[in-house]
């Protein structure tokens, strides 16, 4: 699935709406942001949040509006910054939630709740709790649609997957496969 990024008008409209400013004022900012993010709405959102966190974009009480330094924003590197923002966000979560996200990431981009329940029923793998999943959804690290949990972007899934050693992920994958096989045998699907 290949989705093109937003055009100049779409990016400017998104930023104008977020900052509650007329499009004529946000045009210079949106031009730079679009170039850095290729107009990808997810990247625009992350990049704008990062600019705010780093005071490149801030609310001025004196001017009663958002202000920015376009030269500082020009110097930002989007790809490195996006990966860094995602990694930092993951690392700020409680260890239990990080472990749950690593486990979920072993299924790829998305996983159904039933599969998680099948593979986490043993006491040795009690890393997935409803509390962990709810917090991950609240932090927008995971999205929930019906009973399916998914990472909103491949980079988030990759960051969760790569936060532990290859040996640890191999153990997780072995555990997942073994649990699925055991359930299939008990259900009579495998001889």
C-alpha cells in the first residue's frame, strides 16, 4: 500500500488548523515541514510535536499565538529526529509496557487480541496485560480497531522490536510458536 503525502495546501491546512492560525501565516512553516516530512500526516504530527517539545515552536502569551524560528526548523533532520522521538517515547514508558510492546511487535505490524491471549496464557509470559495495552493506546504507540492492535507506523514497530537483543526476540518467537502449536494440538488441528 503506497500512500502519497499531502500536498502544499493539505499540509498547510493541517498545520493552520492545529495552530489555530490563518493559512497565510502558517505557509512558511508548512513549506519547511512538508519538505522534512514529505507531507506524510503521521510524520507531520510527530515533527510538529517534536518542534514544540524542543521550543522551536512555542505559544507566545505576548502575541497570543504560536511562534517559531524558521531557521531553527530548517536545520532539523526529520528522519533522525523521528526515530529519536519514537525511541525516547518508548523508553519513557514503564518497563512492563515496553516488554508488552516488544512482545506485540514480534507479530509484525498488527495482532488480534485472541492471538495475544493464546500466546500469553502461560505464567512464564505474563507480559501482556490490559493495563499495558490501554496505556500503549493512550500514548498512541498502539492503535486499537475492534479487537486488533496495530502500530500506527513501521518505525514504531521496529523500535519496539529492536529494543531487546536478537537472542531475546528469538526466545519470544519460539514461545509464540510453541503456544500456537500447543493450542492447535489440543484443538485437534494437528496430529
